[in-house]
């Protein structure tokens, strides 16, 4: 076990997304997961039926005591719920300038439920976006963050560069919401170079928590000393296998199989 990852995110009572998905992913990839809960949710594969936000002061206290004692090699943020929580997280991160951050700008659940208040989006853009090593929006999230419609790879490139102009260091823009059988994820590095991950769509309704899973997998790679491209390659390979081997639970958007094991030759170039 190597690579300490602190995930700051909401709880998913259904176990497929949020803190639960993060910790399962980190463990599956050989890391050590720690958590600071930002919200409790009553949810399952059909949707989010209730949300109780944690007080910002207690979110920060969870982060503080973990970091002061156990330390961390990478921090990953997910559902942050309110602007005050975003500011609390950013304030604590200012005390740990060495800590790499993977920012998953969770705004809407797979079932379509809003998970981030409007004023919290502005707080994420101003406080966390410039702090992150990489931000990992999907197409709808990138459209909210940039105000630009995205229809193809060219649009993804424009949105990624807009995010960099607004403070992002590196951007992984996920193309799963595009139509068609051939999907592309775009990783744009700080210097403007890019890596495009191309894959064939996996037809399944079991896609709950894919964003949380991918971001946590990337954070684990970073915590273990991988460079960003290698961490993204492994994360994509892990997620695709987890999707392909989904257990079939639930009647809506079911969870992936976080317990899968991947071999290095499946993701190393």
C-alpha cells in the first residue's frame, strides 16, 4: 500500500459514487484512502432524494486532523455542496501548499440531480480551479464552467483552453456525453500539449459514480508518483474494466465494479 489520498466529497448511501466510490477505488489501486465528508445524501441508483450538508467548520476540521497526523500525497475533491464549504476547503489547502489537488467539479449526478449550488460554482472557479493540478469536468460541467456549447473535439479543445485562461493548470475533459460509438477524452497539459484517449463506448446503464471513480484513480496515481499522463492512462483502463464488469445492482444507473484488478500492460504505452 502506497500513496496517501484524502478525498473531500459527499457520501452516497447507495455506495456507487462519492466517498464510498473514492475509497474503494483508492484501495483497489493500492493506495491508502482518507476522507472528509462534505454532505450526507439519501440516494440510490434512481436519484438523490435528500441532502444534508456538513458545516464548513467541521469539513475543515476533518481535513486538518487527517493532514496534521497522517499526511497526504494528493487530495481529491468531489461534491462540495455549498460556497461556504468550498471556501473552507480552499482555506485549509492554503496551509498545505505542497499537496497536489485533483479537482472533480461535481455539479450534477448521473441521474440528473443538482449537487452544487450556483454560488458554489463561482467559488470553485475562483478558489480551487487555480489550485488544482488537474480539473476533470464532463461535457455538461465544462459547459457550465465556460459558458460554451461543446459538440465535438474542437469544442472540447476550446473549452479546455478557456478553463486554462481562467486559472486551470491542466484539464481532463471527458467525452462520455458525446453521441456515437467512438469516444474521446482530452487531456491538455499546462504548456498546451495534449493527449487524446480514444475508446469505444461501453453500452451499459451501470454508470453511477464514473466521474468520482476516474478522479480518485487519477489522484491515486499522482499520490504514487506517476506523472499526469500515466495516472490518466491507468485511471481510464481501470474505469473501463470496472464498467465492463459492473455487478448489475439497482434498477437505475447502477454502480461499477470497483474491485477489479488491472495489469500494467493494459495501460502503459
